[in-house]
C-alpha cells in the first residue's frame, strides 16, 4: 500500500536561499512521525509545502495517491490534511467556538470567502463538527469565552481543535509543546497518542526531544534544508551525522 503522504524531491528556494533541498519522505497510514532539526533547518517551510501554504520550487507532494502539489491550501485541507502553526493563529477577539468553526468551514471545501457567505446553509454540519472538536480537546465548557481569555496552554488546544474540526486524516503539528511546562507537555503527548489511537496519522515538528522520542514511531531529521536521517528514535539519536548537525549548529550559534 502506498503511504498516506509522500514527498518527492521537494525543493523550495527563497532567492538564493535553499530552504528545502531535494527532500523526500513519507508518512504511512496511522503512523506518528517526528521531524526534527536545528533552527532554520527548513521544517516549517516543508510543512508549508505539504499544506500548499507555500508553492514548491520543484518536486511533488502526494496525499492518498493524489498529486496535491499545485492545489490551493483550502483544497488540501478539504482532502484531509490539517495543521497548526508555530506562531499561534488564534483569533483573540472571536469566541472559542467561532475560532473552531473556521476549521469546520474549511472541511466543506469552499474558498474561505465562499464558506463565510454560505455559512447559514451549513450551520448544522458546522455546529456538529465544532462541538465534536471542542469535546475532543476538552474545551467545550469554554466555547463562549473569548479566545483572548484562554491560558496559553488552552490556546494551543484551541489551535488543535480548529485543525480537528476539519476531520483530517493527517494532522501536522508545528512545535505543539513549545512554551508548555513538563506536566502540560506530558498531557499533550497523551492527547496526541489518543488521537493516533483513533486512527489519525501524525507528523510533528518539536524541539523537545523527550516528547518526540517517546511519542513518535519514526523520526526524520533535517539540516540546511536536506533530510540527513530517517529511522526509529533510537537509530536517529545514535546517528553520528545527526549529532554532528546539532553540535555544528550550536557551535555556529556560540
Ligand atoms: N518566506 C520566506 N522568505 C525568505 N526566507 C524564508 C521564508 N520562510 C523561511 N525562510 C528561511 O528559510 C529557512 C528555513 O526556515 P524555517 O522556518 O523553515 O526553519 P525551521 O526549521 O522551521 O526553524 P525553527 O526551528 O527555528 O522554526 C530559514 O533560513 C528562513 O529564514
Ligand atoms: Mg519552524
């Protein structure tokens, strides 16, 4: 069976900067995959390529055997890839419910503008998807709160709720544990594991190595835009090329 997500020789250049260079990789159905690498390695850019927030310079991305390389971002979301952002994109002046319903609107496959104008036609479907996502993330009691009033930790779940409201098959998380304390990070790991147990495939970037190594079945490592390793947590953490990439980047930073 072909993988759920397949990235083939993806490249993304910003002028002369090779942010992503000839990256190939995959996520199988139901798999939990981590993507790690030093700051500036190209991880977020790769996520932007997969979700079509940024166009590829060359290469291709396949999702469930469909070439999604040149689709609009909202069509990719509709096909079943949902994501969260490294810098939270919660709308502070909207209620928790309305923030999540934006994700549910996305599931209907309209452009954001068409989705808003046709919202009334789909109110029941949007409401059901939104409540399901709020319940999954434990935010149902705060549905009518302004997002601005949520704690930072809860806002991270709000981002995930918005992604889940799309009923995705692949959930892409960009640094979900950043800014969380140890207890919150452990709870998040349990939560992601539960989602995975329900059949969702997961691809995540995270700098917290304990989180990645305990949660992910496979880890891909990126440095300077390229994939430098791909294997079990144990394999990559003992790989001299990976250790060198991290040590090298610390020396540069010093
Ligand atoms: N829109 C853009 N225009 C120009 N350069 C960009 C753009 N987006 C990213 N870059 C550059 O591409 C490189 C990779 O950035 P990216 O954000 O993908 O790294 P990252 O691995 O996610 O890093 P971090 O761990 O710090 O989040 C960096 O040098 C960054 O400055
Ligand atoms: Mg990043």
